C-alpha cells in the first residue's frame, strides 16, 4: 500500500510539475496545421463548390442540419460570398501562424474555428482524414503546443537570455517576466470585441458561448497574473492548472489515436474480404484510387503481396494499442504504420488522409528521435544559408543523448528548425 501511494504521489507530481511531451505536441501542431493548410491551398479553385455558395449542400440545408445537431460553424452567420472568403482566409492564415508557432494559444483557437466552420458547413465533403483533423483541432486548443519549435519559444528563450545578460535571472527561468508585449494585448482586445459582437447578434449560445468566453477570459487572466505577479501564488496555481489541462489533452490525443486504429482493425476482422486476404486488391482496381495505374496493376497482380499486406494491416492496427507498454515493439509498429500511410498517399492517391494519420502517429514518436530530426533540420538549414551567403554559422542543437537539466533548461534550449535554427541559452 505504501508503494502504491508513493507511485501515485510521484505520478501526480509529474503531471502537475511539467507539461509533458513538448516535442510530440509540437510535431502534432505542425503536422495538422500543415496538412490543413495544404488541403485549403489545393482546393482553393474549388472552395465555392466544397464549402461556399455554390456547394450542392446548400446554405439552407446546412442551417437545418446545424439547428438539430448544434454544431459550430461561422459560415452560418451569413450566406454572403464576402463572408465566406473572409472565413476561408482566416482558416489559411491561422494554419500558417499555428504551424510557425506564433501566438499558439490564440492561433490554436482560430485554427479550430476555421476547421469547424468549413467542415461543419458541408459535412459530406470529408473523409477519415478530415474527421481526424476535426478532432485534433479541438484537442490542440488545450495543449501547450508551442513549447519548442515555435516562434513563441524562440521569443521566450531570447527574453531569458536577455535576463541572464542583465543579471536579473529569476529563481525559476520558466516564469521569466516577458518584455513589454504590444501584439498580445491588442490581439486579445480585438478578439474580445469580435466575440462581443457575435454574442450581441445572438450567433453563439449554450456550450459554444461558454467555451469561447471561457478561453478568452482564461488567456487574459494568464497574461494579467504573469505581468503583475510572475512569481506569486496565483501564477503558480495557474501553472498547475495549465499543465494539468495540457497533460490531459495529450492523453486524450494518444487515446484517440489508439481508438482509431483499434476500431478500424476490429471492424476489418469482421469483413469477409479481410478474412480471406483480398481486401487490398479491390481499391487497387478502382480508377478513383489509381492515380498511377501501372503501379496499382503491378501490386494487384501479386497475390501473395496482396494477402500479406491485407493481413499485415489488420494485425498492426489491432496490436498497436497493446504495444505501448513495450517501447521497442511500439517503435517498430509505429514505423510500419507511418510507412503504410506513405504508401497509401502515393498508391491510392490519398495524401491528406495519410498526412493526417502520420501527424496523429507522431504523438508516439520517441523524444530522442525528434531531437535528432530537429538537429538535422537546423544543421541543414544552416548549411543552406551558408552556401548562399545569407548567414553565418547556425548555433548547434543539443545532442540527443544529453539529459535535460529540468523543464526550464529544456525549454530554454529550443530549436525551431524551419525558421531560425536553434537558440541556445
């Protein structure tokens, strides 16, 4: 009993003292934002037929359905073309900024609004990948997905470095007082005015009204407490609440990914084509899923390969949730699933479905591997800039084998490989 109590105490301390999985949540953030952005850009010429005024699922039909299921979509606030274009532009910009990690707390909310607005406007236009993006966009709102590999992390690291240079480093560098921030409060006030206008017009009600106002007030409270008493008891309490919310959302993301694979695998087992090992053959013979007919014909002509892929797909999906307790087996199956989705993207012509599933799989990637990838990307960028004479040597990232010296030190050594290499304190 004492041992159980000790384990429970250590577990509670861990989930309240740190926001777990900073690299994993960063990859999930980048992956889903990039997937949704690429989809919106590819469908830019067809946006009116998919979600806009020319959609077969008319505005009146969508309004009747949403009145029954209480789904959220900003496109129901007006049926005008200009409003549709504004929402579509918002979805694109929020995807870009969330991917870069600029004001991730705010952008994650705007990203969710863009995803829900478009997908709930025409619910019959999506596939399995859209459903995954729909769910993950909601979960990301409650995570601290900008701890690393983001412009937010880079700005925080520079503030900590400035405090060190000035000899004013606080006891806990993770709560370093930020420099005067003009963009954040202005953005907060603008969104508050917009939310007030929407509320006054009666476009929000019930749970959605409480959610958006709750998020707006929580963000304002976090900023106000951080400015007035960064080392006070109120800030410490908010830190615990935020970390608990982050860790709970991270757990939900992991459980959701496991449920997707488990349910898909068990449903496949019940299908006769999956039982006799021929299920993979049929989509390979459909023109709709054959962007490369010669490649599809080649794969479909090998009966043994079709059987192995069919049975292997079911086995991997059913077994994956049970392998999370064994790191090595989990990593092998994870690599197999990522490879499978890459093949699906090419052979069956489903790139966005595959990207969404790979982004969901990324939550299980080992931290050491993600650090190596960040280091390789930062060094590649530095070499590219040096080659073209646009910059000097890029500071190196911490080696994957180095152990972090606590959460504050860990997050001070952040790398944003896509923008500015690595900033090391």
